[in-house]
C-alpha cells in the first residue's frame, strides 16, 4: 500500500501523543521533534499547569520555551483547582488552533488521566456541584474531615478504605457523588467498567483511585477525539536506568533552588499541603521538611521514592494502553520514520 493510500484526503487531521514516565526525556524529544516536523507542543502535565512551580515540575526553561513554546503550562494559580474536564476543554481548543494553522498538535506529558480524558471523553458521572461542595466544606469546618470520612464508611465502605481522611479532594468527590446520585461511587465505577459484583476489593479500589471521574479503560473503547492520533511511549528499557535518571534529576532540582521555590509558595499564606498543587510529587515532601516534620535526608529519600512510585503508576497505565509505539531511546528520527511509514509524511514535510 502506498503512502498516499495510507493518508486519504478525507482523513482526520493528525495529532501526536508523546507519553512516558517522569524523567524519561519527553521534553528533549518533543523539542527535537519540533525541529524536524511542523509541530506545536501542548503540555499534558497536571503539575506544569501551576504558575510559580517551575523547578519541582521540571518545566522547560526559558531557552527551551523560546525554541519550542509549550501550551497549557503556567495557566493556573496553585490555589485554584483544575480538572481533567478543564484540560480536555483547553486541549481541544489548542489542538483546533494548531490545526487551523496547518501544523501538528504534539501532546507531551505523563498525566495519563488527561490523555485518557482527551482521547475517550468524560464518563457520565455527575459534574461537580459548587453549592453541594460548599455545604460539604461547611460540614467539614464544623465537624472535621474525620467525621465526613466516617459518613463515607457507612455509605461506601469500599471507597472509604481507599480514601484517606486527609485526602479531602477525593473524600469530597465520593460524598458528592453519593448525595447527587444516591449511589456509591464504587458501585457506579463497577457498573461503568463492566465488572461484576464479585470483583475483588483490590481491583475495585484500584479503579476508584485511577478513574474517579472516568470510565475504566477498555481495550475496545472507541476514541472520541476527532484526530488521527499517532501514539508513542518513551521509557528506558531498564527500570534501573529510569531510577538513576530520577535520582539525578531530583538532585539537580535541589541545586537549582527547589526548596527556595517551595519556601516562596509557603510564604503566600493561602496554600496548604492538602491542595492538589502542593500534593505534586516533591512539593509535599519539601513542605514536610520545611515545617520540621522530617530531616533533610528523609525528605530527599521520600522525594525520590515518591517520584519512582509516580513513574511506576505511569508505566502501569502505558502497558495497558492500546496502539502505542514504544521507544526506549530519545532519537526523534525514529518517530519521524514511524510517522512517514504511517502515511503522515504525505501530508506534512519532515522539516519546518
């Protein structure tokens, strides 16, 4: 089959997903691809959205951004919330703008729930209800989050076993769903995922943890994204290499002033360690150290361990992800060659 046949005139516009665990080299690869293809980068990272959180999130520096601007970074204050639904809305708008300019959207990051929300859409779980959330917040102020967790235990023990009393965001969501629908969120998840009542608690808990706002991924799920998506996953072949990269990057962040960055965030006075922004990997551990909850070496060890756990979760998602082309080295030419074989090269030149 010829390249022309692979890329019919009526085909959907192309988009590229470059996914991978933290510290795998995605940013370097993406910037190099922008030198070889007419791509514009959209960040798919739930930490890089926050302003003032540059070092600990490994944002591209000024030189890298000048070479390849990134959309959807620095769009949110650390005190504000930003959901996967918000991301999907914003990413679709950016993709449409890039496509109108005759260029390719290159979506780069490791927030797999964002990728899934973009590719498959949102589930039919109820949207957040601001008035109900305000009432739950008031109840927490009067009685404490432990009281609300006991309420959840009585209504949805499976979810309660997953959600720690201090995880206010998930605790609020679980109570919100019950009050809006009259059904436990764990029951809704099982119904949406097609699992039976005999599903093990561990499986059910895992599902709620990863897909509170989404249906569980299914191999035959039909994408709702109006693009022809070329999906790549970048990860070192050996886990030991990824662990080494994580350790080296964490030390580099410390030398670059990561703790000073967290001190500045703490001095604002309107942030707390339970906010989504401050629960980002590294920031929560730094907060504990700066408030005297642990010593310096414990902070470093916990920060590296938390980053490794994040990478493990990201790889777990990716191993279940269909139709993905795996890369174990950061050579952008491999991506370009794969795209040409797919027929993309008949529409876009391999140079800017």
